[in-house]
C-alpha cells in the first residue's frame, strides 16, 4: 500500500515537473515574441500628439465647453486610429 501511494506521488511530481517546464518555455517564448516596440498603425498618433493637433484645430472655436470636449474626444480617437494625420 505504501509503495503504491509513493508510486502515485512520484508520478504526480514528475507530471508537475514536465508541465512546469513546458509552461516556463511557453512563457519565455511569449516574452520573446512580445518584446520590443509594438507594431505601429499606419499614420496613427500617440495620445499627446493627437491632443496637441486637435487643440490646434479647435483653437478659436466659439462653442460650449461640452461641445468642444465631445469634438476633442472624437478628433483624438480618429487621430489615434490613424484616420486623421495629414
């Protein structure tokens, strides 16, 4: 009985060791794949670039703050997706 229990325990430990090594390899591979700069969207801007550009476009606008804020949000979204860069 004791021999059978220790055999099952040993088999379980070996399974965990193999699984752990496999997961560690996957983790290293995933880190290697995702390391470095992200792929840039075509003509996309960063958030600060988009904000700066949209402010320049909306300068002198005579609308309510709420209306300007809504338009700024839309403008920034478009520029950050790459749809608004000239």
